[in-house]
C-alpha cells in the first residue's frame, strides 16, 4: 500500500488491567469493570469500561443508555462527569477501546472497521439494546458514528465533540499529527516517548490541572502500553488506498441519513479539529443543535466542564423518561407565506423613485448625500454584482465597514439576495471582533482595508470584498474585488428570481459587556417588527430625518423610509460625539430625531459651550431623542433637555436579544419619582414582562410573576424577540427555558403602575448572610452625595456570606484618598457613603474611574471590580482594575 507503512517493531500483548481508581480524581471506583467479550470469530478480548449500570436502582424505568467513546490518546476518564451527572433511569457506559486505556493490549493494530465491529461486540455483550445516545470525541467520534450507522434500530441520538469527517485524500494535517504520521518519527513520538500522549492535554489554555493531566496519561506509562497510540495515528486514512478509507467514506456518506437528534459540542480553539470540521458536520447533520465554547481547545470536556451538564440538559429536552423517543425541534411559528410588503425594507422600495435625500454622512466638515432613488440604484447594482460574485441566499456576510453610505448599500444589497449580515461592533476591539466573526463563520467579508487585513491575520474566514481600498493594496492583500467594482459589474443587470420568505436576516453580536460577545440570530420578520417598534418610539414618519450616532440605527433608517445622517465621530468610542458634531449632523438634513448612547449624550452636554446661537437654534428642531444601552441619569436628561428644549427624551429598555422592550420619557421618569433601581417604563404594546423571583442564594428559580414589588430576573416575551443564539445551544436553552420568554440576565421589579425598575445584573447580585442585595438602588443613593461622581457596589467573599463593598469615584469637591496605596477612602468620605448607602458596608474604596463596557461606555463591570476589591481587602497587590 502507498499509505503510511505499518510498524513492524515487536509488539507486546498485555492483559487488561484493573486500575486503582482511588488515585484518579473525580472517578467513582464502583464504575470500573473488566468484561470479557467475544468477537465474530470467537476470540475473547477483555475490555475496561466505566459503567453506572450496577449502581442503578432496578426499580427505576430505563430511559436509555449513553455510550461514550474516547479518541486518541485518551480513555474513558474523559467522560467521568457524564457518568457522575447521569439522571435517574439513564445508564452510562464509557469504553476503553481495545489496546487503549486499561483494556487488553492486542498483538496487532486495529483498523477503523475493526474498531467499529469491536464496539458492536461490546454493546451486544453488555446487553445494550437501545435506545442509545452515542457520545464521541476525536477519532472516537468517527467510531461512534460507524456504530450508529450499523445499529440504527437502537440509535436515539448523537453527541459529537471535536471530531470530523472533512478529511479529503491528501488533506493537510496539524503539525503534531503530521509529525506523528511520519513513519520515521511515529514510533519515537507516539510509542517510545510520551510526547504525543502528553501533547493533547498541553493544548489547553489555561492548562489542564496537573492531576488531570497525570490521570489522562496514566494508562500509557510505558512503550508497551502506548503501541496503539501510534496505530491510531497511522490509521488516519488520507490516502486513496488506505485500508480504512472505505470505512471512513461509508461513514461520511451515511451520516446524513441519520435522522435522529444531534448535538455538536465544540472547543473553538482546537488546532486539530478547527471550525472547518464543525461547518462540515453542520452541513451533514442539519438537524443538529450546536454549542461552541469560545475558550475551549481540543479536550473540550476538560476545558469546558459544563459539557456534561449541557448534554444532559439537551437529552432532557429531546427525550422523555417514560417514553424515550426523540422530541422534534420546534419550528418557527411565523408564516412561511410572504409578500414584498412583508420585507423589512418594504418602506425603502416604496420610495425607490423619490429624489429626496435618503442618507448622508458628515466627515471633516464635508457632507455627502444620496437620494432615495440613487440609494435604490446603488443597492440594486451592488446586489446584482454580489450575485455574479457568488453570493447565495443563506450565505453569511461579515460587515467591517464604518456606518455610512457604503455600509447601508452593502447591508441592503445582501438582504436583497437573501444573505445574512453578520455585525460585530468595532467597540469589541480587534481580537474581540475576530473571535465573534470566527464563531459566525461568514462565507464573505466586506470591509475597509485595515479591517480586512486585521481579520485575515486573526483567522476570520470568507472571501474578501474591499471598500474604498486602492487596487494595489487589494492585490497585495489577496482580495479579489471591491464594492464599487461589484456595483459597476451589476449595473443594469437583473437580480435572480427569489421568492419572498421569512429567512434569517442577521447575526448581531452583543456588546460583550457581561461576558463573551454572543451572536444573536434574527429572522427578517423579527427585524421588521424591531424596526417598527423603534420607529414608533421615535415618532418617525416619512418626513422625518434621523441623526444616527449608534451604528445599527443608521442601518434601520432606510427600512423606516426615513432619511438618516451619521455624524462626524468615532463610532467605536461613543464619547467622541461633540455638540458641534451633533449640530452639524442636524444641519445636514434638518434632522428631527436623534439616537445616541448615554456616553455620547454626556459628551454633547459637556461640550455644549462651544455652540453658537445659530447652532443652538438648529437643535430646537429636534422633536425626539432616544438613548439606550445603559441607564441614563436623570441629571443628564435634564441638562440635555435644556440643550434640545423641544425634544421628547426617551430612554427605552432592551438588549440585543429584545430591542426595545419598554419605553419611558423624562416626564414619566420625573412622575415615577425615586425607587429601588432605574425606572425604564411600561412594556411596549405586544410585549409582556414578568420576573422570576430570587431565592435566598440569589438564584432566579421562581415561577414567572407580574406581582408588584417582587424582585427577580427580568423575562421578556415579544414577537421581535431573537430567534436564537448562534451556535450556543446551552446558552439559548438557559435563556429561553420559559417558553416564549427571553431571560435577560437583568434583575428588577414591577411597580403597582406596571412600570419596570431595573436593579442590576443577576450575576452582580450580592448574597449576604441576611438576604440577596441588588446593587443599583444602593449606588443611586451614594451618587446623590456631592462628594461622589460615580459609585458601584460589589460583594466580596463566598456567596451566602458576602460582604458589601462600595467603590466610589470622588468628585472634585471630595477629600483625597485616605490611603492612596490601599485605595481606602478617608474617614469623612467613608462616613458619608455609609450613611447614604443604608446597608452595612464592609469597606469604602476609591478609584479614579469605574470599569465600563466598550460599546456604550456606561455599563459598570462589577464582576471585574469585585475581583479587584477582593484582592485589595485580602492584603494582596490589587493591581489595575
């Protein structure tokens, strides 16, 4: 054969070993079994398995069996959490494949087809007759799929973790595998030394704990026990005449016929099985639920220990205990019958011949405009060009273009073709954007030159389309075309026929203010309803013009049939919007509506002295101001009202997953008065808000209620609620476990008038020995002090006995720190803060600034602040916040 030569070094057949699992962390020794299994030829082999069967209650109904198959070079230890967390009625069998783990070492190598047959012999010998959910990792995933195809009558579901079928003949392999497949080196790397055995556990960052690394390697503590490690590597069928190629091809071809529920759990930082393997499995298993763990590497069950709990939650959702059959995935309740009027951009189409200005952008004192008719022509031409370039319905297209005309054209051109736009805020930073876009796996990327270069260097996939980049740079960087060239190529061409349908329209990433940025999938119907709700709040009609100082709303204006202008500012830094820039933007279109984040409005107020009387007069034409993304202090709204005296000031509540959910004006805030938290108003028409009450440990486990005065996690039901989180099944399941509702992660309460008050984030609730304490109300009371310009309240210590600590930013009128080295407040400031807080404070600390999110520069990162306070109060070197 032309494939890797088989090793002819002397092999040592070793009996199975009964391991001393008392020395192995997190394993119940009672799980361990040695079983003798006969194969089809009558030969008896001894297997080691971890099996919960003998610990099960015989009286419990049997729901099914989970069959766990490890890869190379691991063993059944990989699945210990799956066994430990098994619910009543489920049996878990985690195998050590023959010649691996603690099973018998055979005198010859095993091919892929032989290992599949071995597994079938084992399940028959153990009396496993279904229903079975297979769970596989690495090459064990391939073997588990082979078993599944041969045991369809027993198969109930499939779970795969970092494995793959995307292995064409001659495929390029990662460095460690490529090195190990070299016949001259394989024996040295895989057998004579433990380099390969230890290599998998070394891929994780942070490192897998040393005790776990030792446990993973323990069955392979001698060359004689590592022989099969080399065999597995040699059995990767990259050559057409490789002995395992027929079996591999049969599995790859057959997987798509397995019409059972499937779950793909993926370590996103795996250098062996990268996202290309995940994409391939998603195509082969379109019914699969997917959860991609951003920080996990190849050993995803070690790097993301929650994989076990997530898998059992998935099984609980997909199967019933007494009648273990698949539960179909829920289908969208929205009608599949659509007309052109249902499209999110229907209002733009109705103005396709209108010569009035549709969009403008102001930069360095120069205003560029385009009419509705001109905008429609550019969109149609660009869409035709994109179609000729290969863009298809359903393709994902990442947008790396600053807000303005080019971005508007690119987005609506993609939507015309049925493509899905992917938007990650530049405020995430280069690496944060790259992580977000890699998770979304776009097929195309449209962007300015520096963005394309940066994303290419950080491994974001997709064909590149430049925007405003010189041809020489494009050729040097390797992208084939740009947006202007595509528009020219599409000029006068017809778009391909496509029936209107409620398909996916966008993946919008969250700000990352409360954890890694999450992709939020919206269907076109949800986008249309979201746009309509925002238009209602803004009181936008066809004669209104919008200043969009926040990127998404520059995109939404054409869909509202309204003109929009992007002010001269850095959209990645909201506080760069000045009063002069706002005035210039208003002047560009005689704008009547403004949307800006709280940080942007704060700087507008701070720079208002630079305005001339004529510029102030211009601002009097604004009738609505909307600000969202974080609480807006009443004091800021009052200052803004003086600057825009004829504007109704709105501060709606919402999040990327449901925007908007409530609305309130300055007048309504004044009418509500003070309370425990920030009043964000009543639910919008068609929106339902409930809370899930907190228990004594600050968990939101209570049944949903609208009872006034009950504090809990805020849950929102609305027709414009997200479709799902992208490739985050477990996160989606947790956030939507109340059917029809999105659990926001915020805590608050409803008052007697039906108004919602937000009291903070669920993860920031302080659980003292007395009761859970929400932070915002305490912070508001402290911030009323003249000596304090900003405050945050955090918990330090174990949950249940946490101590409350206030961290304040002194105003210019406040005394200096009591101790600059320790950041302890001085006696006078401490006394004032303690009195204002009205709750016992363990300490009052001071700092120059509170850590806030990048996108809105307003959401306080209390988790980060709490870690800093904890280090400081423990006498450690606190370092930077």
